[in-house]
């Protein structure tokens, strides 16, 4: 290639790089302090910063298998649809430059940069709006399991020893014990009535209830049962507001969960009720298997009516409606719990007859605005599958800035050290290599900006490291030129030969590094991917500068000092 | 012209026994320390939360609180088993809760961090402001999946480089370079154990970079060997190897110097987050240099000794293949003998 074109190519590359790195206006839509959307225009260098530099929240969501709402073979498809809902929601709430993407087959990754309140962000995506319809339990499954649960809690030592809450719990127990006793007698009564020919059965039932009563006597009002009060319908319980943390702590224990009646769920309701000056939260026992889900929801609208207060009316598509009709037809007379994100909405209504494509969610005493939000979330993305957060990272903005500052400082010092080493050892040729190094940094950053790569902290580390490695090709070439000169060849020939002989080593060593980086890119996540991208961009830029740019510098120098007998190297 | 180590004639290969003893002793020491760790802690290697699952919270204080105050605050919050460690300067603390230590859901990093910060701030009297620098929670399933991925990445990079070297050089060179790479992983692991560095994703990236760097170095020497063999001198491979190492010595010193300079800049100035990465890279410069000469070189000689190239195979195969730098038929041991 003639010298003129070489110089032109380098100039063009430089201009292109500068253009790629030129600060430009980026307009994003953000929610201001007045909670309205604003277009915010910022002018900055178009290098995208990763969350670890910018600060922000990273969430990985996966399908919550514990609910078994989706068969395994449909999971990938469900994730695909859930992705759309999550994306609509994140965008709808107006967080700028957020990323929502699928990772692998079963995970959704959400990146929300610069968010000040990570908890709000999480709530945003966690609000699954997963709608289920389940039949409220009428077999008194929980009542029967209570002695066992109390036993488990005692064994596990979960009761808070000696603090004031136990005392109040103990006093509150008395009324409940009576309630439980009537329950057990009622049960054995019904067994007597039902089992006319099976005396043995009723006898064992009696024994059971007697044993249960015994265990109750031994431990008056177990830790768990003392928290519950029978509600107004089968499967409904009231829990004192102040005791809810204790209850939730019990429910979080795996042994307690195992002791819960099988095939049933114990869920909190959305309603609170005031009885004798105390506030109670409702809890419901429902069948684990849902008769329908929000998968088939087509529309949701807020409304208010005199009978139920604030409601959200919804409609389903034909498939969902048909299924809903046949299922509700089987359960006429039962109570149907409408469950949103594991919370029973309103009081389960009695199923009067088969219900088709339309229904409503009762919001209790909540405002119309709440109903509007719920309707929006339901419309925009009633998630076809329940999701759970598998991974969350949140980085404060000050930490990110600190990382950038430190990374920049390390980069400057590393450049300075490398420049000194090259100048001291190779003199004039070292100067050419330093010129190449400047181009190298320019090209690398431009490549990162051009490919819209994300700069992470490991990425910066990779960049700093690559500054040290980038001169390797120059060193290889210079050493070859020295060898050729030592053999008594002319300066021009030595330079030509030096470049030619160093080539195989440069190519082989760099290709092997690129292969390793490519493997990293393929299997890495987040920051590590950023590292791999920086490494690959760096190697490519280093090949261009050491082989092409520095060579051109030499040719320029040879042209200017025609017939130079010595080379400072 | 400033020259260092120009035109040297050191007999590097002569010291291979001492070198082998040294490196085996180093690896053995590392493994012994791993064994001690395995007994004292739950696992031999110090995996980060990314791999084990759990929650990690970094708290930043306005005044140095002292490790005991932070620890008692964490204990009071109900996480008695948590690891509390100073992170860089005395104003930063890292609190690590493994998945097994009562952190049920992965979702609670922020609230947990905020709670801890609030509680500790109260206990310190309110004048020392506490902020959450970062918080992360990873579920155990994600962690174990990641571990699998990391191992896959290392194995695949092995296979890829083996194939590339077999194509560009010869199978002997590929095998020697791969064994040198394995050696580097072993010494790096030993180094990890000695420093008790935390294995995070960034550290895995560092290990892979060390592999790449060491391979790079090995290839530079092998390239010289390839070239010197091509010149068809009546020289034994041992002499060719020695000569090649000596010829590439100035380059090695220069490149290692610049890379080490960059690594030290990272180690000293880039902060705590990137420090484990920098340590491994710094160590990698040395182990990479060592393994290029004493592992890759020595193994190459040993393979040559076991399956020597005959004059015939050399003429037909190796020499031409080396001259062209292309792939050739792998000689069967029977044919070459």
C-alpha cells in the first residue's frame, strides 16, 4: 500500500474514532420529583457504563416452581410472555435506559440504572399480578393439623422465650382453647353421624380428638393455634395485627411448612377487620390447585359500586372462559378465593352458578386509584407464570463513581509507567510505539462505543491490563529489528524483515488470547462479559496499531531522513 | 542502544529438576493449605456469594466504627454466623451471609442492607452515618449453576487452544502448551489458597486471563523453536529450546515489565473491588513466565524423548509442516519409532 494511503487510512480511523467518541445528546424519559414524565437531555461521551459503575439495581427473575402453575415444557414459552409484561411495566414506570432481557431459557434479567430506591424497583417487577382462582377449604384441614404444627414449633424452639409477647399470647389463648375444643367435638360428632356402620372409625376419631385435647392440655394453646381465631366462614381465620410478624416467622420455617395440611395453601387476605377495638387480618385456607389463572385475562377496568365498593372488573378470552365455566360449575355453593400474588383479594364470594368470561375483584375499602393501578398492572402484564427474584445486586451511585475515579487513576499511572519503560529502552522507536499506544487507546474506546459495549469495572481493569499487553507486539517487532540490524543489514531492510519475522508470533499469540476471551464472553455474565469485550476490542486495536500504524510511522521517518544509516531503537 | 540480557547463553533447561521440585512443592503447599481451610471452614475454597448463594452487604461509615462494633451490630440483627470484614479502608465493611445462615429468599438484599445500616447506626449513637454501598443476594441454585458455567468455560478454553495449537504448530506443542496451562491453573489455585482470596466471577476472569497470557508467552517461545527447527541445523531439540528461550529473553523481560507495571497500578490504585483480580494477574505474570520455560519446554523435550521424530517423519511431516506452519497428519508412535 502506498504511503499516502496508509496515512489517509490512519487519519480516517482517527476521525472515525473521534466521531464515535464525540459527546452527544442523549434524551431519556424520566419521572421527575413531581411524578410526571419529563424528557431529560444529557450530553456525554457515548460509552455505556455498567451498573457497577453507574449505580443501580440488577434483578434476575426466574419461574417460581413451588407453585407448579406451568408444566416444564411450557416454561420457555411462558418466560417469553412474562418478558413482555415485565418490559411493559418497567417502561411504563419510566426508568431511563433500563434493560429487560431473557437470559438462557428460564430467566429474565432486569437492569435499572441509577435508581435511588432499589426496593421500589424490586416491588415494581415483583408485583407479579399473578391472578389465581382457588376454592376455599371447607374440610377444616388446618384445624386438624394444628396440634401437629404446635408440636413442631415447640420442638424447633421457635417460640420467643420469656418476652412479653408470649404472655399476651398465653392470655389470648384461653378463649381460643374453648373454640378449638368445640371444633374437635364438632368433628367427632360429625364422624359419628356420618359413620353409622364404622364404630371403629369413630372410636379412633374420638381417641384422636382426646389425644389432641391432651396435647393441648400439656401445652395450653400451642404457639401457632393461639394466634388464630375462627372467622365467619369455613377456612377463614382472623389474626391480631400485632401478632402477624410472629405468624409469618412460623410460616417461614420449613418444618412448619411441612406440617401444614397437604394440598392446601394458607394465605393472607387483603382485608383487615376491627373487632372489639382490635385490628385483625384475615387469613384463608384454600386448595393449592387453582381452577383458573390470569393467563387468559383480556381486559381489566376499575369500577365502583355501592355493594362491593371499589372493584376491578375483568374479562377472559373464550378458552379461559370455557374452562372457568366448567370449573365453577363443579363447585356451586363453595367459596371461591380470588388470589393476586398470593394474597386473597376481598372476601371469597359464594359461587352461585357457573361463571363465564367476566368477573370482578373486590378491593375492600381501597381507593379508586389503587384499583386503577391494579387494572393497569393486570392489563399490561398479568404474568402467565409466577416469578421469583433469584438474584439481586444494588450498587450505590457513590460507590460507582468511586470505582470510575480509581479505575481512571490506575489507567493513567499504568500508561505513564509503560511510556517510561518504552522511551527509556527503545528511545526514538519507543516514541513511535507510544504514538501507537495513544492510537490504541483511542481505537479501543471507539470500538467499545461503536459496538455499544458496556463498560464495567472488570472491563476497566481489562483495559488497564491491555495497555501493558498492547506494547508486546511492538516489543516483538523491535527486538526482531535489533536482531536484523545486528546482522549488519541496512535500516530499511531491518525494519521490513523485523516486521515480517515477528508476524507469526504476534498472530498466534493474539489469536489464542482472543479465543480465550471469546469463551469468556460466551459463558460470562454481566461484568465479566464486559471484561471479555474490552479484552477483544483491545487485542484487535493492538494488532492494528502495532502492525499497521507503527509501520507507517517508520515509513514516514524513512521518507524524511532518506538514507538514514542508524536507527534509534 | 540500551540492551538487557542481550545475546545470552544461559542453559535454562539444565535446572529443570530444581524447577520441577520447586513448583511441585508450591502446589503441594497450596493443596495442604486448602486442606486446612476445608477443615476449618465449610469449603476448601473461599467462594463468593455469587457461587454459594447468600447475601452480601457493604456498609460505608463516616467514622471508623471498629470491627467489633460492626460485628455486634450484625449479631444483634440476628445474623450471628455472618462474616464481617473490613473492606479496603477502615470506613468500609463487608458483611457476608451464606445461604445457609438463615437468609431464606434471595430478594431481601436491599431491605436487609437498609435494616443493618439503620440498626448499626443506632447502636453507634447516630453521629456515625451509615450508608449501603452495595447489596447483593443470590439464590443457591443460581450460584451452583454459575459454578458449572465457570468450569465449562475453563474446559472449553483448553480444548479450543489445544485445537488451535495443533493446527498452527504440531500436536507435541499443543500438548506441551496445554499441560503448561494446567500447571498455571494449579499454581494459581495454590496462590488463591495461600492468600485466601475470594473466588468471584471477576477472579475466574482473572484466571482465564492468566491462562491466555501464559499461553501467549509459551507461543512466543514455541514460535522461535518452530523457526529454529526450520533452519535445519544439526542441533538437538534441547539446544534449540535453550537458544530460543535466550533469543526471546529481552522480549520476555520487556513485556513482563510493562504488564507487571499495569498490574501493579491496578493493585495499588484501582481499589478494593478489583484487588483480587490484580493479585492473581500479578502472580500470573510470574507463573506464566515460569511455565513457558520449565513446564512447556520440559514437557516438549519429554514428548520428543518418548516419541522422537525420525529423519523420515521429519522430512515428510514435521519439517514441511513446520515450514508451512500448517496442520499435518499426527504421526502414530509406531510409524515414528
